[in-house]
């Protein structure tokens, strides 16, 4: 019964994690882009906490976390694309469940007749239970940032076309967000939020800085700095966007070339541990067998 119980516990944890992540992540990002329904980063609007969010922070969100940690986790959740007010509380609950369930599973699997192995297994289980939710959140953040990073050059090209056609920057951002909502939903959502924040009366500079804080993408930061300086000194926004687009495309090509050059180094260990042993076994195996048989005849 013990293996069955362990399998059921692992299946329940995995299914619950997948279900929670799928609920918290936006399936239709633009449908929830309204400011009244999508809570923004504190640096943009600093909204008052709702009753449900305050309850979660008091009873659930504070499990093992302080104020600063809560704000950091919330920023990470926003960067991962999870806008729900209950996201931080659910994340802390999952961390607590993981921190308890993995040591319990390790306790069932530990061979107590071998104390050294048992201690090592319990320590590994505790470490996995602590680090796994953090690693999953970091992975979601990196994946979303990579999607946004790939979408920036094409989005800037569309912004250049709109601005040079005589459309204002706010209208161009909204138009590009609508046109790219299917191909680049993450960046389209962030552009829509920035546009709605500007329409709500927040200065454009703060809205653009909030765009970078919500994404955490370095390319967005350089673009925001260029747009703020362009608006401050009165230079052409179209020229700034075109230069930024060319720069980002050049950087993307350089990153691809760098990855291509590091590929042979990364292939050394798979080649050494997986391909070469199989090759030696196929090529030298028959010869070794023949040599063993020949030497066996002299015994």
C-alpha cells in the first residue's frame, strides 16, 4: 500500500499544481486588460487592497513570508503573468504543501536500517520541497520574458509605421496592441495596460516605467529610457523607435550567433557520456568478445 499511497500523493500534488497554474495564468490576456479588473503594479496605480486580498494576505499570504518577501513574490507573479489578487496566497500555500509533502514521501521511502542513506534522502526531500516552487516560478518568469523579448523588434516596427503615419504615440500603442494580441499576447497585454494607465491620468513617464517593472525585460528598459528622453528633449519618436528596432534585431542576431558558437561546448558531455560509449560498444564489442574466446582456449 505504501507505493500506491506515494503515487497518489505525487499525482495529487502534480495535478493540483498544474490546475492552479493554469487558473492563475491568463488564457485570454486582453479580456482581462481592463484596469478595474486587472490589478496593476504598486508603482503604477497603488490601488487599495480588496477585502479578499487582505484576507489572503492575513491568513494565507503570510505563511513563512514577511512584508518585503510578499512584495517581491507579488512582483515575480506579475512578471510571470499571474494577475490574480489571490496569486501570492495560492503560491505560498503551494510552497507550504511542497515543503511538507516531499519530506513525508522521503520518510516513507527512507531505509531506516541504513541511517546515512535515510538522512541524505530526507535532506534531499526537504531541499526539493523548498526549492521546487521557487524554481517553477523563476522558470515561468524566464519563459514569459523570453516571449516578450522576441516580440519587441516586430512590435517596434509596427509602432514606427503608425507614428510615421501621423498617429500619436498613445493611439499607436493601442493600435499595435490590438493587432498583435494573437501573435504576441504577453506584450500586447502589457502595452494595453500602459495605454489604459495613461488614459487614467497617470503621466506617460510613470506608465512607461511601470511597463518595464511589470516585465523585467532589459530591452523594454532601454526602450522606455529612450522614449522618456525623446519626449523630454523633443526629438523624433519615430527615429528613436527605428533605431531601437535595429539595435534589438542586431542584439537578437548576436545572441543567436553566441548560442550557435557555444553549442559544440555543450555537446561535449552528452557526446562523452552517451554517444561515445555506445559507439565503442558497437565497434569494439565484437573484437573484445573474440579476444576473450581466443584466450579462453589456452586455459
